[in-house]
C-alpha cells in the first residue's frame, strides 16, 4: 500500500491539495492549475487546460487501466487485446496506446507517437 505522503514525494510541481479517490489512488490539484489522478507515484491521468494526458510510466496493469477508465468515462476507453493496449476514442476509433497520449475533451486523439515535441 502506498501512503499519501509516499505518493506525493515525487510530484512534478507544488501541490495545492489532494484527496484519496481509491486504493493507492489520489486526486491531486497542482498550483499550476492542472489536476491529476495519481496511482502510487505516477500521474496516470492529467487534466491540463483542454488536454487530457494518459501515462502508465511503464506500469501497464489491470489496475492502471481501471483507474484511467474510471476517470475518463465517456471520452475514451483504454483496453487490452492480445497483450497490446489501445485507446478507443469517440471520433478516432482504436489507437495503439503510448505513454503521453493526449486527448481533447471531446475524446479526440491530438498527438502522434512519432512527434516527440507533443509528448509530456
């Protein structure tokens, strides 16, 4: 079990406030105005302005997928088929998942894995 203190040790910027939303999972509000769903020590879903960023930090687990899907309902759905992760979006269909994938609030895929400058 990851404690709140342990989870927040390696945050990317100063935390305004946080609250527990599930087992080993916290919603974190940052002073830069962004909000994240943090599982253990990774911001798996980050909401910045009009962008949603998904990131497993290499932890492609059932729990990570579940937490992502719990916090992006109606926008997209993360699933696995034959050991490969995909993001099913409202408008772009099924896209192979990659860390740092960005979606807009309509569920549109707005980055491409080959464009390094678009990745967080």
